[in-house]
């Protein structure tokens, strides 16, 4: 608002009467006169006083925008950015963990694969540990084998036992790093193949009935209870 002019001075300078203002603005002459003289409007018009005054000032050229409306800057929403960074971080951790697990799996070679020890495992371990048989030398064992006859099978190894007898065994697969425990009975012979590198422990070779090796069948000529330990069954392939 230009304070160097009053509403009345500006109106007179423009050559306008109160009636002219009332007609142009469609405002009562009574209201214009009250505003022009800075007199208080009746109660029913007080709520519209600012609107009336503004209209009059605009018409007389006295109204100026004195303030610039400041628009508050909307805060940046970084939620998506934070979530993206967090997701990327989780993906990196997952990929690192997966890569590390794969590295351990393919580069570390444990002595034996872990397996759940059941009651059979403990029973056989106890049987083997409690046996007091003397251990037979590998060469002596081979010398005690007697060729029996040929068979029609190839590339496998089998041990059968005499009736009413049991032999406890432990088979180590050196390629796959596994252990196998069990019992050899007349109706449950031990069967292996030569595709892997095995070594075998036997509790009492005296009870062996037959040994099947590739196309050969052997029997053993021994009267003493001996334990055979860590014998490489591949040594039997060329034995005659």
C-alpha cells in the first residue's frame, strides 16, 4: 500500500466520487465512506472489511504486493535411496556368503565326510575296539589265500562268511573320504566295486568263506583268529 496517499486523496486525484466507486465496485456508499474515513464498520460488515478495502485500493492503484509468499521447500524423500542401498548391501552379503561356502566346499578337503552316528555305528565301533585278535600282515594275508575257481563277474569285490558266523568290518573310501561300518553275515555279504580306492578292516578273517575278486574266487587257509586292518583291496586284482 502506498502510504503517501490516503484513499480519499487518491479518489479525488482520479476524479472519482464515492458514488462512482460504489457503482464500479458494487459496494455500498456507506461502507466506502466508513473505510475512507477509517471509521469502524458495523458488526455485520467487519468480517468483509479487508476484502472491501483491498478492492478499493486496487481500483485506485494504491494496492501493492508487499510480501513475497515463501514456499517451503519440500524435504527430499530419501526412503527409496536408503532402501536401494540397504537391498544392495544385503545382496552383496548374500553373494559373498554363497561364494565363500562354495569355496570351502570345493577347495577344502576334510579327512572324512561328516555323518550322523547311529546306534549301529557305536555297536560296531565297540565290537572292533573290544576285539583282541592279533593283526595279520598284509603279505601273510595274501599268502593265505587259495585260488578256488573263476566266475563270470568282473570289476567287483565281495566277501562271504561261513554259516553261523559274523565278521565286523570298516570300509574307508579314500576317494570320497567316507567311512562305512557294518557286519558280514551268511545272508548279508560285503559287496564293493573297484571304481573307487577302498581300504578295509576285518574283525576275524578266520570266518571268511569266499572272497570274490573280479573273475576269481578265493578261500582262505587259516586256523587262527586274525584281524586285518587298512588292507587295500586293489592288491587283490592281480593276485593269483
